[in-house]
C-alpha cells in the first residue's frame, strides 16, 4: 500500500502539472475523489486494527503483571513489535491522506485558473 500511494501521489501531481484542459482536469478530479474515499476507508480500518492491538497489549501486560509467565512476556514482545509497525503504517496513511487533501485543493485552484484562462480567450 505504501508504494502504491507514493506512486499515485507522484502520478497525480505530474498529471495536474501537465493538465491544460478542463476535460482532463475533470478526469483527474473524479479519480482523486475516489482515491481519497478509498484511503479514508483504509485509514479507518488501520486505526481500528491499531487500537485493537493496543487493547490486546494492555490486556497481556496486565496478565503478565499478575502471572509472571515467560510465555506471556514473549506474547507481549510480539504484540509490541506488531503495534509499532501498525502505528508506523497508520502514521503514513494519515499523512498521505492529508497530502491528498492538499492535492484536492490544488485541483480546485487549477479549475479556477483554467476558468480564468477560458474567459480571457473569449
């Protein structure tokens, strides 16, 4: 997902930069709105999974405090590592969706500039 999003953001930025017609911009705009929707869904799913792992970690730490079982310590370690990776990925998703919002605003600005260009051509 990380590489996919990085490639998409690079592609949409290039397409927006090279866009000179409203029909092309309409296509970029529609696609970008869909991608934002998909990524918002992806972000919420990863948030929920991250919170689930955090709750499980707290439960296992509580069990570890009362039982002092070495097997539970191994589980806590594994869950802690997984939680770290989930947080890292969620952080990436959150920041990328924020960048997608900025790109969305850039598309709207491009609509304005193309509209002014068309008015000047008339």
